[in-house]
C-alpha cells in the first residue's frame, strides 16, 4: 500500500482546477443501464470509485471507452442483473445499479453493501421506495433480490431522511414506471439535479429539480444521452480549507461556488478571504506561523442535508478548527461514526474531545501542531489528515491512502503544483 509524505508549514499558492464530482459520476454511470445504446459522459473523474463502477457495469455486460475525461458506455449487451459482493463491498454506491436494472428489466440481485467506517449505512429507504413502485424484495445470503412481475407502477415515496442515493435509486426506477411517482423529502444535493438532467436528456419527464418533492411521469421508452458531470463541490471545499489551514492565496477554477453556500459562509466567519465568480474561487489567508496577523476564528458547524453544511467536509473543517483561536463545536448529524479522524489529529497535537455526536475542538497555537505518522480510515478522514499535515511543522506520513484515491483525482500532484512539499512512496 502506498503512503503520502508531507513536510508541512508551507503556504499554498497558484491555481488548481477541480475535477468532476465523484458523487455525480457514480449515479450517472449507473443510469446508462436504463437503455441500450452509446451514452456519452463528459468530465468523469478518473478515481478508484469510478473505475469500480465501470467494473460493475462490465460485470453486467456493458462495454465502455475512456477518452480523457469523456467516458462512453453502451449497455446494449446486458447479460445479467447481478452485482457481486466482491465489487459491492469495495464500493457501496454499487447499489445504485438496483434502480436502473429494475427500470430496464424488472429484476436485480445486488449484494447488500454492508457497513463502512463511518456508519451502518442501511438501504432500507431504497427498498421501501422500490416496494411502493410494485417491486418485491427478498434478502438472502447477504444479497437483495428485487423483482417486479409486471412493469413498475408509479407510487408515492416518503423518505424519513433525505437520502442522496435513495432518491437517485428510486428516481431511476420510476422514470419508466406506469403512471406518476411522487418522491417526498427527496435529497436536494446538486448531484441529484445532475442525474435529473441526464434522465430528462434520455427522455424522462421529471418535475421539481432541486426541490424536496420530485414528480416523475413514467414514459414508455428512453434513448441514450450525452451529459456532463458537475464539478466536485467536496474536492473544491477541500482545497478551500487547505488554503485556509496553510495560509497563502490560491485560485480554484472549473468549480461551482454556488454549490458551497454553507462552507463559504463558515470560512468567511473564520476570517478567510474568499472572492468568487460563477466558476471560480480566489481564497487567501495569512500564514498562521508566528507571523500571523489574524489567527483563525473558531466557529461552530452542524452537518445537515444540502444546502446545509456537508457532512463530507466535516473532517476537513475540523482539521482547520484545530488552529482556531478559541473553541469550535462540530456537530455531526448525518452519520453515527464520522469522527475516526479525531484520534489521528490528536496524535498531531490537536486538542479535541468527543461528546456523543459532537466534537469540541480547542484551538492550539500553530507550533503545537506537529507532523506525525497517521493512518487514513475513510475517504474524507484521509483528506483531513492531509490538510493537517500541510499545516503542521515537520513530517507527516499518511498511510492507507487508497482511501484518498477513491474520491480525489491526482491530489498530491495538484497540491505539489500549489507549492506543497508532498510525495507518494510505496509502503
Ligand atoms: C451519499 O451517501 C454520498 N455518497 C456520501 O458521500 C454522503 O456523505 C452522503 O450522501 C450524505 O450527503 C454518494 O453519493 C455515492 P444518505 P448515501 O443515504 O446516499 C441514512 C463521500 O465521502 N439512511 O444520504 O449513502 C444514512 O445512514 C460519501 O463521498 C438510512 O437510514 O447517504 C444516513 O444517516 C460518504 N437508510 C442518512 O440516511 C437508507 O436506506 C443519509 O444517508 C439510506 C440512508
């Protein structure tokens, strides 16, 4: 396994371009199962997770080509409707093939994803949604078997919590159902809107984009489509926070500032200077060393469904608040075990106490934060440790960086271009 070595304490400067959103690419790739023919997806990031999704589609009989960031996928030759445990256990988003397979052929057999580092992550909302469309599901030997004896029937689905992939899965099953489907308390994340746009381009009829109530009028057939993956707002937010933590001035291009309202509000409250236009940020912050002219203000955050503060930026923001000038309360409401990065940050000198679903972060002087060997436990925790390593004096070694590669394209290369002393070594 590879690891990343960082010599921190250097401000970041220059320009970085954001890649396509992992959490949009995955559902849009799954949506190609809905109809035969060549689909074209632009701005697809080359990540461990997108490669896994391509392997899942291949297992189902699809063929694909990648030309740079454009991926073309043809599922005409669908040979099966089963997503195996070996693949699903490496990427839980493989469950996104359930909805399109049900919409395409009324049957699917997918391994239950099981839990992951950040929580149990059940898919009961997905299955209940399918049941309201006339699908019967049985669980046996770790697999869910979903079947509809006739064409799916439109129905009303209410999500107890606005589930992102739950909304996406039910959407993909409903677009060719007979009649109308209403999805209440739908997730409003931009990635759901990106999927709606692709489904509409395929011929689907969907109302309520970006709202918590989606109306789907079933259509008889769909055609392959061309779509563009939106910029990755979590990657964008990660770089914004990295500059705030190290000091410096960076221009972030190819992004959607309007997709990060909560983070930019909190960073500005913390004293970070942020300028933005429709497709780029310029973020700057004085260095935090002894010469700091304005220490970071400690601010509180509570993670919430979009447009609230994203849970996928909680770990990164915590790394920043380690350098705050007071106390920051970080309240995680989405996942039950998303503080795995705390123990690793504490090893670097952070002063953090966990109290149930909240972490109390007492800011320390920059010189208290010291590089150390740390271990990545999940995708966003690993980004948090990289940020802490960039800010800390001395050498930080982040092991198990396969977690990082799931969701960040060429991260060490992009950071090196911004002046970071960062390199990958084989462990
Ligand atoms: C998506 O996961 C993202 N993944 C996650 O990003 C993100 O953290 C999460 O949404 C929240 O924004 C993808 O889009 C591929 P949920 P998802 O269903 O859909 C509970 C990353 O780092 N729930 O919105 O799995 C669930 O336990 C990843 O890129 C049920 O109880 O999350 C959680 O508490 C991590 N039953 C809450 O709802 C269900 O059937 C929200 O989960 C489904 C969800």
